[in-house]
C-alpha cells in the first residue's frame, strides 16, 4: 500500500474526494495544525508589530554584517 499526500484547494478538495469515493479508495482527512511553538512565535511577531517593535530589512542586513 502506498500513501499519497495531496494539498488541494477547497475547490479541488471536493473533486478529489468525489474521485476517491467513486473508486472506493479509502482515505482520511486531517486538518494540518502548526506546532505550538510556531503558533506562539507568530503571535509574538504580531504583537511586536502592533507595538511598533520593528526594523527595516536594510537595518537587519546592517546588524547581520556587524555580527560577522
């Protein structure tokens, strides 16, 4: 048995599901959830932006070159 992992859009999902059902292929739907540390990092970044704690890409490159 092989495993296929596909990432259809909502529109495509309906077609793929109907196709698999028509062929009597067993499948399962799983909602992909990001790990907790990723979600907390996103929330922190959004909070930083809201609080104005940001810098430009040029400032980032300057800091990066100084740290080498």
